[in-house]
C-alpha cells in the first residue's frame, strides 16, 4: 500500500470478496449511532419536497460527510445498481474508486443480493434503511461501520435513486 492508503487506517480493499472465510454480520438499526450518519439523516430530512441529487447534494451542511457518501442509480429494472459517485472514505473499504461500477461487480453474489435488497427496500419503502456491519476474514482485525441508505430523487426529479453513507467505527 502506498502512504496515502496507509493514512486511511486499515484498508480492506485486498480482501478476497469470494473467500469462504469472509464473514459479515449485519444488525438492523432503528437510528444511526455515529455522528456522521446522524448528520446525513438530519440533512436528508430537511427538504419538504424530497431530497434531490444536484440540488441538496452537494451542500454545505454535508461538507463534513461528503467523503463517506455513495450515490446509487437503479439499472436493469432494479436488478442491479450503478455507483454514480463514491466518496474517498470508500477507498478504505474497497481499496479503489468504485465510481462507475455496478453493485454486482464490487460484491460477491451473497453480499450483492443483500445490498441490492436493502437498496430496493429503501426505494420501495421510501424510508431509511440502516445497519451496523461487522466484517471479519481470517485473523485480520474486524472492520466495523454503519451503513445508511436513503431514498433520494435523481437530478431532474424524474427517478428514485439511493444516497448511501458508510461511517467507520474507530478504536
């Protein structure tokens, strides 16, 4: 890893997503516990006519969490999602910029299906979906983060997208 990646803390990008010993535990949250996730949820709730990509984000109120955000566009009638934008904090999880990738390209099948289902639930339910995630592989130090998905309107307000936030637990 280069020095810039080392500065991010533990990087999980080199984890084999298809390794049989990769374990992920997801715990449904009623509300976010981490400050960044709380900030994102509070700002998302403010627009009375719906949160819109290009109008409400980027925004000064979200400047402290922009690096933690990811924007998903449904494709293939919701069978997959296109990552429109991924903040720099996602480098820590994936070890690379995932902007432009499809969800199915960045996750192993079981993890892809879980994430896709959460994204569909977010859009269909028109409500936040939040989880605490713990990842473990072999003898590596566990990686923990809060994942929040929020329904948003696409630019032009013509489609439903999802705004995600990934916020790491620190030691």
